[in-house]
C-alpha cells in the first residue's frame, strides 16, 4: 500500500511540474504578436497626398526602385476614383551613393 501511495504522489508531482513549466514558458518566451507579410507595393511612397499638377488635384508618388515620380489625378468630386498615373520626373537616386565632388559650390 505504501508503494502505490508513493508512486501516485510522485506522478502527481511530475504532472504539476510539467504543467508549471508549460505555464511559465509563456512568460519566458512570449508568442509572436503578429506575423505580417510585406506589402504588395512596399517600394511606392506617397510624397504628397494633396498635390496640384497642371491644375488637377491628386497624389504624388515615388517609386523607390528606379526613382520615378508619378502623379495620379483624382476623379470627380462625387466618386473618389483615380485616373491613370502620369510620369512627372525621374530622380537619380544612384547619385546619393557617389562621393561629393570638390568643384561643386558649397551651397
């Protein structure tokens, strides 16, 4: 009888220890709060949400892959829709990596 009681108590003790380890594991190493995928157009940045280009109001966007700046005009006032993008200018972003020239004026 004493052997069976000792075995039962030791099994309960082992179960309690394992449950305690599982409970404390959440405090030691918390689960990830969010697992997000990168955006579809994460290389496009809005330069100006309200921009006038040739008398038309719209968005000004920068494509960081190649330095192109695009203007997307808004539609009429009733429905918020956008027209086709219009190429504005290309910014030479590769010149940012070049060393500065000494013959350039200091301003």
